């Protein structure tokens, strides 16, 4: 299966700048993965497996373990956020503002949902000694 990622000089420059903006060390493999993620200027929702496949399609030699570790490092650096579906399937999103997602059950894909249409009026109080750090909204869809 081919992916819509492109490894161009412009993509590599964008990926390198993306890493530099978060002061992430730009190894060859990180630059390649960053270029695949942000090289065309569009936000992406990827799994480690889909990014690994895209890197192979682009002729890059990166192990699946390295892809996982790199995605975690990008999250830790504030470049991406992890969205977990079903408690086990992780997607990594390059869009960093708070926004809801649609999860398409038939294709196991994650897309952005219109944030302006979501209204959360009240959250339950956090238990003593805790605070709410984030609210993830994933709306599960199935085609009719």
C-alpha cells in the first residue's frame, strides 16, 4: 500500500526546521520521519505502523522500534500528541491545539472533527489531590 507522504528537499527542510523549533536533535532517521510527518505542511494522524510503512515506501531504513521511540520523543518534545483509541490503539497527531477527533471504525482511521461544533459545558470535579490535565474527545463513527 502506498502512502501520500513525499520525501522531497522541501519536506526535509520543513522536517529539520520542525525538529529545531523544539530543540530535538536532528539525527538522519528523525529528519526522515519528520519530513514524512510535516514535510508537505499538512497535519497528519499516523500510527507507528503506518509511518514505518511510509518510511519504507520512501526508501528509508528505519526499524519499527525506532519509529515508536521517535514518535514518543516527538510527543515528549511537544511536537505531537498521542490519541489513544480503545485503550490500546495509538495515533499520533501533528496538530497540537485542543480539538476533537472522528474515529472511523470501518477503516481504523482518525480525522479531525470540527472543534467549533463541540461544546463541553462542565466536567466532573477531579478527585482530591488531582487535576484535569487534558480532555480527549474521540467520536466513533460507522458508515450507514
